[in-house]
């Protein structure tokens, strides 16, 4: 039994069941045994192990295309100097390392950048420090526990698989009323425990993004921490300028459903089996993130799929260039491209949301909403 599971069973025995949100927060971020606090989560199944593999770890092409997207936007927005190049939940720091490497093709971009990471895990902060320690790069690097302490400067913000790691609540609609999902215990096992509640206390924004009809026995997921992070992010951009590119797996239209899941060693496992040992995530509610940006008076591009976004930024061309410079790796490079963009891999499940200050130029690869 994982150490955290033993602790949680003790706590439940004395204090009773805990809301799913509290369980997910502990499983991921318990200071001693939380998943991101002690595990080395990322890696391909055939390389250094890990539990899951993210797009920047699949291929350098991902970070290179995002890096050129950012450098181009910085150029078109008038080359602010200094500006904050921000990443939320940077993991091993691979994406930012690729951004900074490719960003050097545009003179002034990395030199004007202050790199800011929003990261809670001390172990991952250490890995990020090593990843971006480029010789003679000139940029400074800072860490934050959350978005609220970013400096008062224009920000270009990127987040890949950050929002899916924030704790969710689950509420169930039944024929006789509403229930909230708690985590309780049966002997040595943690179990889901629905509890009757008077009515769900969704935020007004979350309510506005629910599907038009909700059938009985539907699960509705909300992510209070994700809403807070998005409100802070949008408030910062509205006040100081800039843009954010948010990439995650999730739904582009209002939806119900249970997406609470755990991965360990690249396999789906029971999310209550070994808290602290498996990565636990949930789908991101993109309509709600877009709505929050609208409320903050930002420009909001329609949600795109990762595949369409990367292809429109030149994924195919970049793959061809890499094949030309290393012919023996053609099969590998093409399989990386497919992994990132094919509809049956990450191409459709993963979505991209771009939001920006009203004064910003259009966001490349993301079409503007047609005026209604
Ligand atoms: N973006 C990386 C890693 C994604 S995993 C990649 O694509 O490979 C999620 C990341 O978010 C980890 O770095 C984790 O430590 C961080 N994280 C999770 N919850 C967080 C929170 N509440 N505040 C800040 N960072 C958080």
C-alpha cells in the first residue's frame, strides 16, 4: 500500500470521507508523498520509464513550433522589452528549453525575455533549472507558486497539460436530486462515496458553460483551482498585455461525464488504488476557460485541435527538414509527427485555446471568431 494511501485511510477513519477535490489535491501535491513532489513522471515507455509522455517529450518539433509561434507574436506585438515568457506547470522544462533554443533565430527575443515558471514541485523546479541553463543565453529565470505573483509586464504564457492536473469536483445529477462524489474507505480500499447535497454551488461562469440538457445520472466536473488560475491569468493579460496559449486534453463544447483517470507506467489504473504513485488527471473544460477570457474582455480564438494547430504552424515542413538533416531517423520523425497530430493519437483529443489582450495582433494558427 502506498504511504499516502495509509495516511488517507487513517484520516478518513477519524474525520470521515473527503471530497474528491481534496483527494486529488493530496494525491498530486501532498508535500511529502504527492505524485508531483516525488515521482519522475515523464518518459517514453521504452526510455527512462515514467508514467506518461507529454507532447514536448514526444518530439522537439512541438516546442520548436510553439517557440516560433511565441517569437513571431512577440515581433508582431511590437517587441516589448523586457517581457515575461511564462510557462505554467513546466514538468521537466523540455518545452521551455526548446522554445529558448528555437527563439534564438529571432534576434532580441530571448534577450528580452524574463523566464517565469509557475511550479509547485521542488523536484521539478530543480529539473527545470537544469533544462534551461543554456550558456550565454542572457535570460533570467524565476519561479512562482501561482500566477498572482507574476511581474507587472506584458506576458506571453504557455501551458501544456497544466490545467488537467488541477483538482476537480464531481457532482452527480440523480432522479431524486444532487450528489457530490466523496472518497471514503471500505476496509483497506478507498472507494467513491456519493453524498446527497441540496444543490450544486457552481460558479456563475461554470453554470453558463453547462450543456443545455443534463440527463439523470450524469456526472458534472468542475475545477475551482483551474477557474482561479484562468481568472488570474486573464486579469494579468487584461492589465499588462500579452497572450496565452493553453494546450490540454479536454472537450471543446459543453459536456458532462466522468473523466477522472490515473496513469501509471503508461497504463490506466484505478485512481484510488495507489495515491501518490500514479498521475491523476481530468479533462479540461475549454468552453469555460474561453468564457472566462471573454468575461475578462480578452480576444478569444475558437478552440482548435492540436493536430490542426501544429500542422498550420508547419509541422510537416519541420518534419521534412529534420528528415533531411538526419536521413536515418525518417521513420522515427514521421512517427513523432503522427503521435502529435494524427486524429487517433494526440491530434484531436488535445485542444488549443489562444487568448490575448484586445490590442494584440491576431494569433497565428488560430482563426478569429467570425463576428455574430
Ligand atoms: N507541461 C509539462 C508537464 C505537465 S505535468 C509537459 O508538458 O511535459 C503538470 C505540471 O504542472 C507539473 O510540472 C506539475 O508539477 C505542475 N503542477 C501541478 N499542479 C500545479 C499547481 N497547482 N501549481 C503549479 N504547478 C502545478
